[in-house]
C-alpha cells in the first residue's frame, strides 16, 4: 500500500495551521481575562488594587514563549522605548483559563501594577510568556491645565454618544463644563500620587475625592473621580476609561455637570505620570 506524499503533506500543513490558530485564540483569551481581572477592584496580598484600565496589546512585547530571553536586548531590537518591563513565564497551563488561574495565584502584584500599560503574550504548547511594560513618555504634553481642558473636550465627545459600560446601556449625556476648583483639586491629587508614588483614590491621609473637593471649597453634593497612570496622551487616558466598566459609568453619568482634570509627572515614581479627573454636580 502506497501513501500519497502530497496529500499527507497537505494534511500536516492544515493541522499545523489549526494548531497555530488555537494557540493564537488562547493568547487573545488570556489578554482578555487579564484585562477583565484588572477592570475590577481586586485583593492582592495585603493590599487591594483599584479598578484599572485595560492593557494595550503591543506586538513588540510578544517574545518566544520558551527558552531564555534577554528582555532589554529583545525590546531594544524591537524598538520598544522601555522604561520598565516585567516578564512572567508559566509552564504547564493547558489553556487560557488555567494560565489566568496561575497568574491570580502567584503573580497578582505584577498583573495589577498600575504602571504597566502594554502587554504581549506568547504560547508554545504548555509554555507561556506574558510581558508587561511601560514605555517612555512621549514628551508632547502641554501644561497641566491645557491637557485637562483637552481631556474635558474628549470626555464630552464620549458623552455625546450612547454606549455600553460593562454591558449596561448608557444614553448620551449633557456636556460637562470646566470647574477651576475641581481642576485644582485634581492637580493636587495627581501631584500627590506622582510625588508619593502611589495610585489610589484615597490619599495617604485617608481623604476621599469628596473630602479633597470639600477642603478645596467645592460646594457640590456629588463627586466622582477617575484616575490613570503611565499614559502620556489624553486620547489614551480616555480610551482606557471607556474600556473599563466603572470608569466608563462615571464618565457617562448624566448627573455630573462639571469637571476638573490635571496630570502630574515625577520621573522617580513607578508610573512616571498620573492623571485625575474629578466630576461634580453643584
């Protein structure tokens, strides 16, 4: 009995393509699971992580899943302008769900680190490599108030459209107006996070966004706050919030009528740059 080499070769090729497609789907599922995990406030060790915007997929961070890799050399060759990078290697998880379980159990502090904004995932059989990174700031930012007002414009564009936030439908909402008191309060919190190297709605003195606004003299009865870190463009900040259910719901809340926003930079901090948007209603 004789086999047909060309038919056999074709079958192997199709099988190989199918296997690659399955692995690519698993990699995408793991990234989706990581971002869903970050989108909820999570306990991790002795601390609780606030809700975080999703990580952006960057092909330059997709490195070989197995074997030794020099991260700095690999990212330099890929022209990724790295400030900080962390790679997690897993051996054994058979699918994305098992890999996510391993990350939650052993690497929650890395996955929930707010300084990281980009991700790349690779898989070879049961070997996985998850690379999280923060790039250099682009240096194209204007003053804190100018960028805050630009953020207001971008938020109002988002509010002018109907959208879903975490599966819940939100109608379009009226445009927000700029409030200088809220802007000053937002700048103070961004500066505190940058200089104090923390990322949280509650500051080291235990004050909440409402506390800070009241101390600044804001008389409104309704206060909401969105924060972000590691991002050097207003568009990236607002897009991240829109992709995060809680941040998106805050942004689309029709009860708010005013906004103040600002960023602060400290090169010695983990994330480099921190943003605060403070929503209010008089």
